[in-house]
């Protein structure tokens, strides 16, 4: 890997703001993959809404280690490659203020106007989805326009500490 290439948080933010769908890979008794809409915070935590009863929901409860990919599905094989690969830990968001914050972040980023998606409806059992947070430990950005390197030599951003949650 070229030691002169540096992936910054700004590079990651710029890419995250250009997309909204994440492919999440989990592992329980077998690997599984799911597509989820996401939002993110200034610490690069990714938030998504999912039903805990799904296969990936059950697997995340057993095994918090996940991987994810975010990319523009409209890319053509002849285009320059652009996408993120992420390794990290996922957990269900807990605490009234943190859940409300995560829901608002998700709805605002995705421009979702659905009153049924609310903490109150989750508590009453009227809405089955729950908010999850993926805390990345390693992020790799494929951007062949920005980083003109061979496949496999793209820069990696390592986040060794768990980002602080600020609300």
C-alpha cells in the first residue's frame, strides 16, 4: 500500500452524503446480507432501521461484528470504481434520547416523512423496526478518480477508539 495516500474523515463524509443505501453482512449460523437505508453522524457512526426479527437482526444480536459496503449501484464496469467497505460493530440504539436522535438523524438524511416511524410506536409495538448503530473500526474507500492506485492499494481509515456519542 502506498504510505503517501491518506484517507480522511472528510473523504468518507463526502462519499456518505452522496449515497443512502448500505449492504450489511452479518454472521450467525451462516453468512447473511441485507440492504438497509442509512444515516450517519460526525463520528462516522452509521444508523439504520431494521426489524430485530429479520435474519440479519437475529444474527446481529448474537454476533456484533459486521461488514458493510456502500456504493452507487448505477456504476458501469467501465466507470471508475467508487465505494466504501466497512468493518465494525453494530448494536441496537438504547436510551430514549439516543433513539429519538437516531430516528431524527435517519429521517432527516433520507427525507423520510412517516409519522408511524417513531419511538412511541416502537414502544407500543405498533412499529417493529428498531434503530441500530454501526461503529466502524476500519473504512476503505475505493475512489479511482481521487486515488489513482491499483486494486487492493486503496487507503484505509482505521478508527481504533470507539467514537464518542455526542447529542
